[in-house]
C-alpha cells in the first residue's frame, strides 16, 4: 500500500459581489453591489459554499476562514506558486 499524501490546498483569489442595502433617498440606478477580491487557501468547495483560509498553525489546522455563498462568487482564479529550489547541504 502506498503512502497517502495530504492534498495541498490551492492558493486562489476569489472575485465576489457583496450585498448592498440603503435606507436613504438613493435612486435604484445608484445602488449596485460592490465587487471585492479575497485571496487565501481554498480549503473547501461545494455547490453552496466556498471556503478559504489565510492562516495555518504548526499542527496543520486552518484558521481565519471566510465562507462565501456560491451565488456571490463571480470568479475563482488559481495563483501559481513556484516551489523553492532545494538548498545544497554545506
């Protein structure tokens, strides 16, 4: 039996729309949902929710998690991370 490796999460930027409500006299054409971008490690993705985390501790536990309703997400872009070259032992 082979060694089972943990799946390494992908680093992503999520482009998403937020909800905006007003209580003033704004005209409908003046009220539009703003677009935001969040970058983090993609730790889960389902039909309903996408979760990214920005912090991992020495035990491998993720924290600083943001959960996005899938309907708010416009795009998920994978960020390519270059591996560091191995250092030669001195």
